[in-house]
């Protein structure tokens, strides 16, 4: 099961990592998760430099991935055009996925209401989801180290998404968890 959020935040803060998985809901039973360590390397550095450096040692961000989910190799084109750095999917329900995008050169978060619309500019699927959503909620939170995160939930007839956004190291990081609405209802404990 996931470690308590406070423990995870302290460990991440001590390591200087961004913890991008949403805060766990206290009432749910925790399914098993593994920690993904992401590097947010540019498209020019796609695949790294070789050698045997540990991803954990070079990570800029971390997030929890449900046990059994598979990593999808992100192409250099995707990395260069929309900033996708990592992506995982449920092999039994491929439309359930979790991914992270980053955009370099952004020093601070824009106002809470503007960030989601700005993210949608480079993601037609997100634009469509927001336009057809039954409900879009947003909140701001800060972790134990004072790192500010914006959290969005976009719920509609077609899809449901949780999005966590923060800025650090002159980059904007956006973590997405998304699934068709019917699957969300069945698998919410894992997806949330």
C-alpha cells in the first residue's frame, strides 16, 4: 500500500523531488503501487546519455503507478511537441492511463483558472473533455516543503481526469490520470 502522505512528502522534499501523485483519499483501501522516477529530459536528450545512472538518482519528479500497469515508450516527437515525458496504461483497460508532461522555461504558475485552459491548448483531447465536461473543479494545495500544486478534476459523460500541476526548476510539470467515465466508476480507488 502507499506510504502515508506525510512520509512520502518528507522523503520527496528531502530528495528535492516533486511528488505529483494526488493526495490519497483517507477512506479508501490502498491497492498496490510502484514509484516511477521521472527525469524530464528534453527531446534532444531523449533516451539519456547512456551509462548506468539510476533513474532514482537522476529523477526530477516521482509519481505512483498502479501495480501491473505497463509503461508506454514515449516517442521523441511526442516529447518534443507536447512535452510528454512518461506514460503508463492499464493493460486490461488500455484507455485508463497516467502520464506526465513538462514544459521548460516556465518559472511560476499562472492563476489557478488559467493553467488548465493553457494546458488544453496543446492537447485536443483535453480541450474536448473540458468543453463537454459536466463538472470541472480546481483547488490549490501546498506540500510540507511549501511547493504549490494546482489540482483539477474534469468529469464528463465521456471521460474523467485528475490533473496535478506545479512549477519547479524553471519547468511546468503536469501529471494526468484519465479514464473513460464508465471505467472511472469501477476503478476509482486505483485511479484516484
